[in-house]
């Protein structure tokens, strides 16, 4: 059992002055209609809802709540858009994707601020991770658009048609890029539904499409809650579904699509093990642990939420981890020094709180550094649980918040057993000096991605996706293209 005390030395003497990014670079409209067939249209449903900033609870804009008639119009527009888009020469399609990539770069600052305002993530992350990666996905897929015959030699790839794409709120613009870029590169058209708490960067992306003079109907964006997503999946005019979100909704989508012959890829939750061996470079591992679970407030499907530490180094590791946690700055997402921003919604905060309470009730020990939470908005301090049994809910369920569960192991085989003892299988991390051990572990971990001596690294060329209840299908790389193509024979 570990006894964790808060730091007594008072932490750093120097504090950071506020360094807020200006929000003047973004001007949201009061209301956003739906982006259908290259035009902004009022919802036939006549319904609207508000997207707010989770850091301040301030309303940012009204967006349309698309109903069945709106979904039908969007799918119809995508069908017409598909005829045009799939008929273009592949090198022409590439040109549009390059344009979109460049516009994302040009408007990166505006989009990063919008992302942080609408979703609560630190500007440091939206600026340095979400935006550069979103642009990189369009550049990467622009390169493939006219080379698909070479990616799949002798298989005669062809587009599938209208792709229905539903994305979550943790990486709104990046998930849009993961979905839209490969779909368009392969000649499909798209109906995209962003999450209800973070629709605004997708609506700004509609403007990017306009600016790129993308042929009307190639990309359609409809906003709304889960009922809009369900309606889109039910529509008989779609040829492909790509979903990222909770395992529960993934299962519902799979049930709906059963027997319909609509190909689908599901990228669902995770409960990744971050495995630290005694021979690792400990300071680097600490950074990897912090990045693994506190990046984006832990709203990351591949977050390293279960820390497996070799028993011999548990005490020194926890000492360093506590020290590091006390230096994390929580607060205004637009402040460039902020490490931990706001929890995305009240509902998510409630879910995190409930699971953390269950951890305490089951007997785990909680540690949180001294940390002041802002009065307004949704916040949760970085949290570490020790004395965690594998059966505890905090060791089994996806918390999707800044909460780490620490467990120990003695041998590599035990580490593998514990790491694989989960319904999920999205990612894992291994920290060790031994290359041979990395390979031995990677071959045995049932996870789609295994990071070695790093964590949360992404590249458009590298396929990403899961095993078991983390879903199926890959995004990125040639594997990701395959999910948007049909093949002769
Ligand atoms: P969710 O799965 O309900 O939402 C994801 C997207 O699916 C949103 O766009 C939503 O509007 C849409 N959706 C909801 N119900 C639908 C339905 N029946 N048919 C089609 N689309 C539907 O996720 P939620 O409720 O926001 O979060 C719950 C938990 O899910 C989180 O605590 C987290 O554990 C997990 N999650 C995992 C994500 C991941 O990246 N793997 C992303 C978001 C949530
Ligand atoms: Mg919002």
C-alpha cells in the first residue's frame, strides 16, 4: 500500500503570468444552419440548440438539430455530390484535398481557438496537435488520391458511394479530418455529423470547403444529437458508415446495420495499459505517463489510463509522478500555459465523478495535487489511484477523464496478462531499455497500437484502430484507405 502525501516544499517558486490567446480571431455566427449540397440551409425540423464553452458555460452559437427530413436531404445531396466527385479525374480530387490542407494551415490559429472555445481543450494542444495533424491528414490523403491503383495493385479499387460519418467531441476537427480526408481521396462523398457539444469547428470546416471551391455535395455537414446520428445510420441511401465514439453506441450501430450489407468501421473506447519496467528511463517514462492520461483531460480513447509499474520501482516512480503533477496548470483553455483544460460537458463530468467515487468506495487510494478549480465551468483535477485491484470499476471501465489507476507487476508475463485483462484493445505503452523486450511485449499485447518509450503519437501514415470492444477497422495508412474502397472480384 502506498501512502501519498502532497508535496510539502510548496512547489515552484515562480508562477506563470496569464498568457491568453486572443479570441478575437474567431467570429462565430449567431446561428449555423446545415451544410447541404454546398449551401447553408435552415433545418426542416425547425429546431435549434446551443453549443457552449465548457470552461465558462457561455453560449457560443446556435446550431441546427437535424431531423429525419434534414438527414434525407443531406443524403440526397451527397448522392448527387458523389456523381460529380467520383467522376473527377483522381488528380483533380487530389488538388482539392491539397487546397483544403493548405487552408487548414492558413486558418490554423482561428480554428485552434475555436476548438478550445467550443470543447475546452488547452490551446497548446489544439494549436500544436489537433490542427497540424488535421492538415497532415489532408496532405497525406491528397497524395494517395491519384495513386490508389498502386496502393492496391491488381485489385481495381473503386469508391463505395455515400459515406455516413459520426464523430465524437474529444478531437472534433481531427476526427473530422480522419474521416473526411480518406473518404474524399477514395472518391466517396460524405455526410458528417459532429458531436452535439463540439459542432462549431465542423461548421467552420464547411466554410473551408467553400473556400476550396469543393464541388457541391461532396461534403455535407449535419448537426444534431444522437437521434440525428441514429437517423443517418438508418437511412437506406448510405453506402458506408464510419463511427468513432462509445462502445455502447458502436454496438447499437452494428445492430442497426446487421444484414444490410453496409460496410462499417467502428473506433470505440479503450482502457490502455501503460507498462513501465524497472530498467526504463524513469524521467522520460514520467512524461509519457503524464502525457498518456492527462493529455486532453484524459478524453482520449487510447489514453494510458491503467499504469502497470514493475513492483521494484513503484515508490520512486510515484514520488516523481506526484512531483510532476504538482506542476500541471489547470484552467483557462485559451491560456498558452494551461496543461489541463475544461471537462467537455456536464454529463462527462458527472460520469467521471461517479467512477472516481466508485474507486474510493471499492477501496482504492486517491491522490490529487493541490489545485484550484475555477468557479464556473466543468473541471476535474488530475487524479491518481493506487491500491487498485484489477476487478475495480476504475480498472475496467473507460473513465475518459484525467484519472489514472496504478497497479503493479513482477514479470513481463504478468504484465501481459494484466494488460490484456480488459474488454478493450486499442492501445498500449511499453517503457524499457531493452529492444528485445519491446518486441516480445508487442507480439503479446492485444492492442491495435503499441507505443514503445513514447505515448499518444500519431501519424497519418500509421493505421490506428482496435481489437475486441475497441472496435474494428483501421484509420490512417493504406489500411485506412481500404475501408473506403470496394474491389473487383
Ligand atoms: P457517444 O458515443 O454517445 O457520442 C459519439 C457520437 O455519436 C456523437 O456524435 C453522438 O451524437 C453520436 N450518437 C449518439 N448516439 C447515437 C446513436 N444511437 N446512433 C448514432 N450516433 C449516435 O458518446 P458520449 O455519450 O458523448 O460519451 C460517453 C462515453 O463514451 C464517454 O464517457 C467515453 O467513455 C466514450 N467515448 C469514447 C470516444 C472515443 O473516442 N472512443 C469518444 C466519445 C466518447
Ligand atoms: Mg461546446
